[in-house]
C-alpha cells in the first residue's frame, strides 16, 4: 500500500510522465516557440475575382430579356395588389371607383419600386466590377 500511495516522479500524473522523454530531452529556444506560436508566413492567394467578359447579346436577346423582366415585374405588382385588395375588402367597404383608383396607384408604385430595384441591382453589379478592377490592377 505504501508503494501505491508514494508519489512517483516528483508527483507528476501518469499523463505528464508519459509525455516526458527520459532518453531525448527536447530543448526549447525562442526560435522554436516563435515558429510554433508566432505569425505564420505569407501565403500567396490567387486572384479571387476574375472579371467575366460582358455577355454580347443581340438586340433580339436584349428585347426578350427586357420583356421577361417586365412580365415578372407586372406579375409581382399584380400579385401583391390582389392580396392587398382582399384585405381591404374585409376591413372596410369603400366606393368601387375610389378602390380602383387606390389599387391603380398602388400598382404603379409597386411597378416603380420593382423597376428601381432592377436598376439598383445593375448599378451595384457594375460598381462591384469597377472596384474589383481597381483592386486587381498592379
């Protein structure tokens, strides 16, 4: 029992004793510590943004694209309008002419907002390409 309770190797636990090497003592220097804990060396990263060439579309393709955008804009403005009209009919009963005018105004406003969103998205895309071009230039 005395052997089991006696502290071994200056009281170090088994885990610590197993990591200590009796035959090959490791010497730590400032360089060893700096290489392990210091700042790593510089890593060269290839260009992240490779500008794509502007898609050359014919006039027909551009017109089709604009028509699709217009159809989507119209569909979104009308779908929002339909849900608002249902809510308005439940809440208050107005004159049909006033309701139609109000719905037409809201539809125009939604179409305008959707068009502004599309223009803004195009401007952001162009600006990001410009900024990326400035950052990538030597």
